[in-house]
């Protein structure tokens, strides 16, 4: 009888071992096969059953740990993508602000050139009036010098306007890129 219990235990252990490693269903004994074996002898199977229950529990814990890790990987991937989008948005924002600064600097230079042009025009008009009245404030004075000066400053104003237009176009382009980056970031956050 001991031999049959030992054989049953060996079959049970072999079946469990084969089942853990492969995908095939295990050979199983019916629930009442060992009914004729005395309880004391069946108690010899308790450590194997406990080991099997522990292994099942360990496998379930490993499955739960894997599931949690997959969730964490998903979250980390999402956070990394969001961080990348945020970085892109901030880079685009910095570019937009730099383009705005360049436009404002160009506008400042234009305003300064326009003020200088108004000053040159004023001096030209003064020189013209002095010339009409026959006044000669210094040796070699002619109103033509002041007119040439006024025209030269006018060219500088025209050049400054072109620089402002270029800067405005660059700012508009940078602003559009910033808006796109903001939209991607907002969309990723939803």
C-alpha cells in the first residue's frame, strides 16, 4: 500500500511539474481515487499540496507584479511623451518670444530712424528757409546738403521697414509653430 501511495504522489508531482513547464493539460486523478488510502498516509501529500498552493500563490503574485509593471511602463511612457511635448512647446515658446523680441528691436530701430528722418526733414526745411531768406549761417552753406541728408535718412527708414516686415514674418511663423506645439501638448493631456 505504501508503494501505491508513493506511486500516486510521484504521478501527482510529475503531473504538476510537467504542467508548470509546458502548456499541455496535466494528467489528473479523480478526487476520490485516494479515498481508500488511510488519512495518515494521505497526510504525506500535505507538504506537496502546500508547496503547490504556495507556487500558485507565487505565480499569481508574479502575474500581479507584471501587470503593475506594465501599468507603470504605460504611465512612464505617457509621462515621457508629455515631457517631450512640453519640452517642444517650451522650445517653440522661446523661439516665438525671441522672434517677438527681434521684431520689437527692429520696430525700435525703425521708430528711431523715423525720428531721425523727421529731424533731418526739420533741418532741411530750416536750411531751405534760411537759403530763401539769403541767410548763410556758415561758410559753404547750401540747402542741398540738408536735402541730401534728408534723402539718405529716408533710405535708412525704408531699410528699417523691410527689416520689420521680415521680423514680423518670422514672428508669425514662430507663433504658429508655438501654437501647434501647444495644441499637441493639450491634445496629449486629454
